[in-house]
């Protein structure tokens, strides 16, 4: 049976891979967004936060004597690459991307909530504090998406109705 510390290390590795996946997914989407500048700009801002979150996780792992999982990081990036590739072939890519982003943000919120509880269980205040910072950033991004999904959807529908190529990107 694993110790609480071992669980925390494993979940930190999982979260690092998750952030690698998020960065890859958002970068791919950002590169293709043409007609929705506020979404593209917010994604660029969140990509920078995501990189900082990954660095925070790396610092927690190093301080606890662990390291990232190359296999998990590669798997996360490969999954994101596949998601990005799939988006190229749907007619409503911006909507599918927004949907996936909102779902992913909520998964990240859950992950950081778990990490905070695990850090508390082992008495690791520094990991807790760093994860709380990341949690606030993820909550802010999820809230931004929730607030902007209706307007994004309406803009897409208008563009799709009047343009031959539609509002895909």
C-alpha cells in the first residue's frame, strides 16, 4: 500500500502531465483561431499561466525528492496533439474547442483540489500554497469560459449562417 506522500508525488506527476497536455491543446487551438480574437488572447494568457503551473509542480516534485514522469508527459502531449488534429476536421471547431477547454479546466480544478487536500494530509504547506495559486488561476479561466460561452456561440452561429466557410475558427 502506498503512503500518503507517495500518493501526493504520483498525483503531482499526473498534474504535471495534465498541464503539459493543456499547454499543447491550447497552443494548437490558438494557432488556428482566426475570427475570435478575445478567445485567442485569453488562451495565450492562460498558456503562460499553464507554463507557470507546470513549473510550480516541478518545484514541488523536486523539493519532495521526486521528478516528473516522462511517460505521462508524453502521453498527455500526444493526447492533446490528437485532440488538436481532430479539431481541424469539424465544422464547428471553435465551439468544440471551447467545450473541451471548459471541461478540461474543470478537470484541472478537481486535480488541484485533490492536491491541496493531499498536501494538507502530509503537512506540506508549500505544496498546498502553490496548488492553491494554480487552483485560483484555473477557476478564473473556467469562469471566463462560462461567462463567454453564450456570446461565442451566438457569434459562431451568425458567422456560420452568413459565410461560406462558416465560423469554424
